[in-house]
């Protein structure tokens, strides 16, 4: 006989909440509970109220020194999902601190070869950070362009509502969008890099 499970509610993956919980490790270890109590923590899924739930220990390398931090978890009163609340000086699911990875990425952006970057991280880790940073930069730039560009669409396409379905339904018509962007004085003056 196989066990039965209550599948009445699909499980939701945990989302880490990043918050200011101290200016450094010493401040965090001394005051993180006070900082947590001052925060109005709501569930990232349903915006429900939360309670403290549990803690766990997490190791992180900060400026070459391995530290063990106590991480607080919260539970939503509504949907019962749990979430870790981590300080903003560490990164979710990463061993190295935010300041360590940012300093290494700055060096790489300044043209310092991977082998000469001063960090405790391995060269393969540095290469992974650089690739992740490039990809996230492209995503962020695309999102910002979309946000900035959205209000301009009605100005670019005078008959936007009538032509929208036609443009979207026929991939061959996508060239029309590019030509409209290239020749639109609104886009060319406001966002010249968009039409390159």
C-alpha cells in the first residue's frame, strides 16, 4: 500500500528576503533580532503577515574570513510559505559576500586579468561571476529600456491599437517595427542607443 499525500495546495518555493540587518558582521550578530523586529515583513507570495519561524547557520566568506551567521526564517500566516531573511551584505545561495564579489567584478571591469584579481575566490568562480554579471546587466538594460520605451509606443505608432494584432501575428512585419523605431524622431532624440 503506497502512502497518500495531501496535495490540496501546491508547495511554493522559498524566496529569500534581503534586508538591511546591520552594517557589518559584528553589528549583524549583535543586533539582527532588533533590526528584524523593526521590519514589517510580509510574504513575497501573498503579502500576508508573517511570524518568526526558525533559524539556521550559514557560512560566508567576508574579506577572506569565514564567518558563521545565524539566519532567521519567517512563515506566512496566510499561505504557510517560509522565507529566509538575509542581510544585504551576503548574496542568496553564495559563499562569498556581496562586497567581495563586487570588488572582484570591479577589478575585472577595469581590465585586470582573472589570474591577478586579489580575492580568495578561484579563477573559475571569477569567470562565473563575470558571466552572471554580464547576463544580469543585459537583462536589467533590457528591462529598463522596455520601461522607458513603453510610454513612447503610442507616439511611434499612430494607429497602434489597429495595427498591434497584425504586427504581433505576422513575424515578417517585425521589420516594420524596426523601421518605425529608426525613423521615429521621438525615439531617435530620446533614446539614440535603442535604434542602433
